[in-house]
C-alpha cells in the first residue's frame, strides 16, 4: 500500500506544476554585484549578473527615458506569460507582494523588456530594499515554476555613478536627428535662413558627441513647377550649397555623399502650395 502511495505522489509531481519544484535564480549575497558597463554622452547602463541565468540591465539612452531588460543564455519560446513583482525582504515587519507589470517573453537575446514607467518603479523599489523579480507562468514547455530575482545587495553603491551618467546624457537621440530637411522658396537655390541655421546646427552638435557617424548623405530636390531639366539643375545647386555649408562648419568632406533628384522624389504628391513647398528641399541623413 505504501509503495502505491509513493508511486502516485511521484506521478503527480511529474505531471502537475503545482507539485513541481520552483527554479529560483538569484545572486548569492556575497556574489551580488551591480556595475556600470556603459557610461557615455549617448548611453548609460548598469548591469546585474544573475548566475546560471543571465543579466538584468537598467539603461537609458540620450533623449530617452529609463528602461530595463532581462537577457539570458537559456532558451525560452516567445509568448510565455511573466509577472514582474516586487516583494518585501524578510527583515520588514509586514510582507508585501506587488505586481508591477504583466510581460511576455520574446524570442530573442533580450528575453524581456520593461517599459519606462515600470522600470522607474522597479529602480525605486530596489533602492528601498525591495526584491524585484520575474515570475514565469508554467506551460507545457516550462514545467517548473521559474523565478528570476534582482538582488538589492550593492545596488546603492552604483546608483550615484548611473545617475551621474544619466544627468550628463545628450538631450537628443540619434533617431531624432538622423534625418533633417532644409526647405527653399520657389525657384531659390538658397534655403530659408531659419531652417538652414536650425537643421545644420542641430546636426553638427550631434556629430560632436557621436563618433560612430560615418557618413552624411545630402540629397537635393525640387518641385515640379519648372522643366525636368531645369529642376534637375536646381536641385543640384541646392545640394552643393548645403555641401559648402558643411565644409564651412569643419565637416570632413570624406564623409559627405552628395546626390540630387530634381522633381523625381517628391515628399508629397500633388500641386498644392503645401505640397510644392514640402518638395523644395535638401535632405541630410546621418549614417552609422
């Protein structure tokens, strides 16, 4: 009889997640580390290694808000439901368990991404000594309940460096300045002055803090009010004018590529005043 009971318990344990052993990944107190891994004018990262699982990384880019990602060496399918929760430590008199977000795994190196609002909350919770963890919901491919915890140990020792880096981030992101346009009045090869000053200065200032920019592409355009031949020549003159402006600012000509397209690549179709004005332009694109 006793043998049958033991056999039944073993079968239930192997088939029902309720009886399965929880897999818990947490850095031991003596090994727990938070460290700065990137500190530039464009990007800041503070990283926490979780043994046998991967890393939790708080990061913030220029012109963007704080985010959090979980990366792993393990293989998970996409779509596994994950609760991101904050729990009070054992030394607190009252236990609390707060669900901060419901997430879903991704089939990529970045297993989970946490948005700005929740990332900021998790950051503050870690600062106050609360444990933030990812609780994976078991399914047919994930039999054992799995919990991945971020340790609070030595978190505060890295906070000042991370926050100093964040405070010194450049105010604009690459995606915000990657493409800019300078517009022209009808039949003019000299741009609208205010747009010239704003677009060129914005692009020039960004290049000073991002050494990864390898090319600046200048593209000249015209509207379709003149002949095709005339518009082709006009768009070329516009592009060369902007090229000379870049040289005057000290940009290395070796990284500049120049082309012109006349009326053949309109930004807006039609012959309304607004469409024609939008198409009289020179576009500058920064490439990495």
